C-alpha cells in the first residue's frame, strides 16, 4: 500500500529541497516533451512539493493509483478549481453574469457524486452510442475525403478531422446546436485556460465573458428540455428528474457544462495524438493498414503513451502519506498520470510505443476508482472510427517532413497545436 492515512502526521516534509525542481527539468505548464523530466522525477523525487504551483507532485504509477482509490482521504473537490486565483475583474464579470456552474461529476464527492453518477449513467447507454456510430463514421469519411481531395496533398489532422468530429458528436449527444461548433470550441478553450492555465488577471477577462455565455447556454438547454422533451442526454436527465430521480436543474446544467467540454476537448486531442504517435512510428502505422483489427489495442496504447490528460488534482482531507512522504490535511496533490503511464515498474520499456503491449489497458488516463471517466467508451469509439477510416482512405498518410509539433501550455491537458500530414507523392 503506497498511501496511508496518518492522523497524527506532522507538517509534510519534502524528499528534495522545495526550490530545487529545476534540476529535474520539470515545468508544470510545459507540455511539449515532459517525459524525460517525468522519468527523472520517478527515480529522484517521486513525491515532491512544487512551490511554483503549490502542489505535491506525484509521478509513480502505484502511488497515483492508490490516491485515486482512496477518495475518502484524497478528495476530488479541487479537480475543477482554477489553478491560478481569479482576478478581481474576472470575478466581477462572472458573478454579475450569474456564473454558478459546478462540476458535473469529476469534482463532486460522495454522496452527491454517487447520486448524480448513478442517474447520469442511465443516459450513457450502449443504445446512444449505437445510434451515434453511423453519423460519426459518415462525418469522418466526409472530412477525410475533403482533406484528401486537396490539390497540395497536405493537411492538418487537428483542423481537418479531430476538431469537428468529437464536437459535433457531443453536441448531438447533449442536444445542443451542431451548427455552433466554433462557439462551443471558443467556450471550451476558455474553460481550459481559466481552470488549468497560467493566466494573468488581464488575460482572464475575455475568458470570463466566454464562461458566462457558456453557462447561460447550459441553463437554456435544460429549460428547453423541460419544454420540448428532446431525445438527448439532457432530455434523458430531465425525464429522470420528472420520474422521481433526485437531480436538480442546476445539477443537470452542470453535467452539460462538464460534458460539453470533456466530451470533445479530450477526444479531439486523443484523435490528434493517436495519428501523431502512429505516424511517428511508421512500422506500427503499417500494421494497422495491414490489419485494422489491431486498432482498439492501438487506441489503448496511445492513451498510455500519449494521453490527452497528463495530470489531475486531489486535496488531502486528513494527514496522510504518499510514497513515504507525509502530506498534511488541506494540502493539494497533482497526480501526473502521464508519468505513471510510462512507469517501468508497471509497463516494461514504458518509454517505447508498442501497439502490441499486453497491459496497455491498465493505463490511468481515464483515472481510476469512483471517478473513472464516464465517457471513456465514447472517446475510444470515435478514435477507433477515425483510425479505421484513415487507414482505409489514406494508407500512405505520413507526417509532413520537417514539421515541428508543439503543444499548448497547460497544467493538465496535452493538446497539439496541429498535426501536419501529407500523402501520395507530396514531399
């Protein structure tokens, strides 16, 4: 057991000096290539306090899994809290705009989490996925054909494919307007920046306006569902409420607020990272071209090797111990799943991408325990369909020569700016 509760533990101590993190190369908001620093931290300082962000940073698989399991000690209540405190003007804008959104599930704790998840699970049914699958595939094919018809034989997987597919899918599932993809993307970008970004007070202001608009739309969707009873997830939750399930309109709107972000942002990134990782290993891409039945396993290996979410947060409710390091009640903890997923004590040759890896499904990219991602099957389905159609329609796809792929700055999400590709005879 790597996590133990210790009610009499003194204020936590640190295995390395608090200001000495630079020697490990760890930069909390830099997602370009964090993996060498993760590997060094797993060996030299698997649990350390980073004063720059005010979090204990945890990097080993066993420790992170144990924290996820022990929800009584390590609360998820801070999972959606802004990493940087909101400035006065952003706070004013959001307060006057009626912004009262709260996490759908990921930041809730039992008994509310248990109650709402049980109700929401009724709406995440195989029937809904089965209904969505033909439209997902049709959209993927349409977008890919449009890209492949381009005279220059150059494209960008993010802009040409991954941007639209998950957004339209989640908007359809929720019952929102699928013609408003750019608007929802703008709102989602603001949510990512405000919650997990490193923004100045001035930089927060436009994002605060966007979040007010976002929350207003979520509340409107719930009100509309009461009136029109749509065949959608929001409609399902409203009907469950009418049938006697204990869920409020505010909680339904909060579920929508969370899903409209999590349901597409991470899947856009997963599709993009899948193509990037596979084309970066041409022999394994060719395996999928020759044998598409390997795609589901490849998706799990992408989730392990290059998942959308590199880190998630918890708060210690009591004095406790992680990996032999004492953590005080009230301390904040950053669980670096991107490191855990390459921990060689769990994954042999963890730094190697291998679509035939036998235990790839044991990655922690969807979390673990009571907060395991409710939408994991939908994310994997969309990525599977995207890869199936890519290997069918563009078997000679490759990364554009000389392209440098960079990632947005963020504490938790590893989002490529673009994935430039080419095909046919183009250089």
